[in-house]
């Protein structure tokens, strides 16, 4: 049973993004690429968790490293590297700095 999708979509239960995030988080912690990608989407959009773009990028990278195509697309949709020295994150809108360094 895919509890993550059930709670995310409200399939037979009340839609609950906090519960969905909990299940995606468990899958991500266990190294499942789908769990990492979808958990990243929740962090990117602030659904069920506090919005956190650096965390989303980290999760996308983990999934992409396992060959997850959607995660690779999410990473490639970013435009430029952050100008903050040593920052490993990307600026999603092509600006000079990532969301973490403003």
C-alpha cells in the first residue's frame, strides 16, 4: 500500500500533506529515489513541511544520483550557481544567489 500517495491525493482518506510528508520522508531516509524526489517536491513547495529549497535540492540530488529522471529534470531546470563562496546550491530563478543566501 502506498500510504504516501494515498495521503497526498486524498485517495479514500482525507487529504493530509503532513502525513504524506511523513511517509515520503521515511521512504527518502531508506534511500528510495521516488521518496527522495517527492519529498523534495514537498520541501520545494512547502506542502506538509516548511518550505526549504536547499533541502529540496539535496533530495533531488540524491534521487538524481540513483538515475531518477524527474529529479534530474528538477535539477537541470535551475539556471545558475549561487555566487556565495562554497555554496553547493543553485539559484532556481537564474539570480545571483540561491534561496538560502538571498
